[in-house]
């Protein structure tokens, strides 16, 4: 028997320090990672910058979410159910609707092959877990304008 898929989660945060910005005016980032703790960590870090996030827990669900709403950025785990990061990255680059969305691979895998495959499929960066929060926010800020 397979694992029951987890539902995606829409997380909306206001801008840090208050303000009245609407979620639709804020940058939108898709976080695709099967680790709920990592998903919470990334979305909480992005919340400090006023970024709205949706979380998906496998690559199939993640790709389906990109078809519904076009994110400014995708944060993609490499090893997870549904074919993992490589399969989703390959699908993203083959779809006219998603091929221009920047992708940052976030992984514990230290293998150089991750960097090679990610670069071949157009990933903008590969970040290793555990991530440095400030470096992470700098990379996101550079890609979400």
C-alpha cells in the first residue's frame, strides 16, 4: 500500500511589520518538499519577507499546483515521492506554461550529480540542507522581484 498523499497547504502571511498589502499583490512561491518541518521552516522564513507560499508534499502535487497558479519561484526538494525533484524539474522545463519559472533545488544530497542535473534542467541554484536562513532569503530575493 502506498502512502496517502498529503493535501497542499495555502499559507498566507501579511508583510512583516503590518501594512495592508493583499495576498494577491505579494510574491507567490511554491515549496515542494515531503518534510513538513522543512516546509514550515521555509514558509516561515519567507513570511518574514511578505511572501505567500503554497506547500506541496510530492512532485506530482507540486507540478499540478503550478498548472493552477503560476508561482514567481519554486523551491524544490530533490528526494521525495512522485519521482522527486529531477522528475518535476524535467516536467517544468518541458511545459510552455512553467518553463520560465525559476527553480531553486533545496536538498541534503551532497552529490555533485545533483548540481549537474539541476543545472542541465535550468535550476537557478542548489542549496544544501541545513540551509543558512540569510543566504536562503538573499537567493529568494534575487529571484523574486
